């Protein structure tokens, strides 16, 4: 896709300095800019690259003052970083705005599909599935029976959504994700052998949720596993059966949440965090990366460590932990001196 500087300026409400017909077809870093690319300058430490970049068009702050002539066409905006982000969103919308049905695919006769849909090749749409308007199902995806997907939601390639799942509007489910697989429920019989407990619930994902690649959200044993509106999940995250995650909580990669745990609203959870089951985590909680959470947390708690405790206390304790070899040496030295004094006194 090609865009002229004037088209970009119109989208951003910016002022053009240079050639309004300059065309770009790709994005670049300012220090790696090449002909036909669009870049931006927001950090003053990169100012020098503006005078050497080969990028055809550069977005800059209105407050920026040129020290000498430049070859690149400038688009001046209030905030170059935010404007570039807005442009990336627009670019993705255009790039992903596929419509139609590729062959081969399977759509059950009982499925109901809205307008402006995209059904990629080798996709499977099961019985009684309901897809809203402008839903995009990329190739090799599976949508199980009785699943409901809201307007403007995108299911990227290779996603598997088991039956009875409910996914809201404006969601993005990235490749390799599995939604609605059985929760990890097993019970020993009289012989000590583990037998699967039927997982008869479902998964509910509300509006404006993003789920990263290769994540897994298990269906509930009874009831629902619930991801509330605005939640953002990174790649490779495991959400177990009957978990509930409050609205606008964000969770980084490789975190695992065990069954029936409730996580509050507006929480921030770092990567590689492990959270045990059947506990409650309050609202606005912050959990640092690689922490192990074995107990419930109150609203506003900030924790780190395994087992996790207060972030401030953790930092103080870590200072002592780093100094343990020196502390041990000092203790041994004092013990030796005390023993020497004891012998002398005898």
C-alpha cells in the first residue's frame, strides 16, 4: 500500500513541510530510514539522524526547530510519538480489512454470520455459531458449536475456540491460542487412578480484550471462566478453569493462574508469575515478574518474590541477601575471635 504525505497529514491533522505528493509504502526507524519509508522523531537524542535519514517522510513535533535543511518531507504534529502510534493503528486496520470467504472452508448451515465477514481458507465454523458484523476469521481456525463472537473481533490464524465459548466485540485473539479446552480436573478413584472430572462450563471473554499468541484459557468445570472487558493478555499465558480476571487488568507473558482464582480490576501482573488456585487478588494490585503468589492479596498491594511479599520489604531484604557471603564471613570471624578470647580467659 502506498500513501502520500498529504493523506498522512490529513489523517493526523498535521502540517506538511516539503513535498505533499511524496509517497511512502513502508515504515522504518529514523536511523535506518530508506527511500519510500515513513519514520518519526520524538526523542531529542535522535535529532541528528533527521539530517541524514533517507526516509521519504518524517513525523516530528510542532515544537521542533530545524537547524539546517533536510531532504525528508516533514509532517509537524502536536505529539509525534502518539501520531505515529495512531498511524500504525490505521495501517493495521487497512492491512487487516479483509472481506469475503476463501476456499476451501466449512460453515454449518445453522451458523449465523453478519455482514462484512472474512472467513479464511481451511477454517471450520460449527453448528449454531453466531458471528457479528465485520468478524475476521483467519485461515486454519476452528470455531466450535454454539460459539458467539461479537462485532469487529479478529480471530487470527490457527486459533481453536471450543464449543459454547462467548467472545465479545472488538477483541483480538492471536495465533495458536486455545479457548475453552478442558480445565485440569482429575479425581482419584478407589484404585488411586486419576479420572477426568467432566468440564461442562464455558469461557466468556468480554469486549475489547486482547489475547496473545499461544495462550490457553480453560473452560470452567461448572459455570464460566470469565475475562472481563479491556483485559490484555500477553503471549503464552495459562488461565485455568473458573478463573475470573477483572476489567482492564494486564498480564505479561508466561504467567499461569490456577483454578478458581479471582483477579481484580486494573491489576498489573509481570511475566513468569505463578498464582495458586482458590485465592482472591484485589483491585489495582501490582505483581512483579517471576513472583509466586500463594495467598490472597488486598487492594493496592505491590509484591515481589517467591513466596511474594511487600515490594519495599523485598528490596530491603534483597540488599541483605546479596551481602550474605560477607555477613557469613564476618560472623565466622567474630566466632573465631570470641573462641580465642574464651580460651585465653580459661
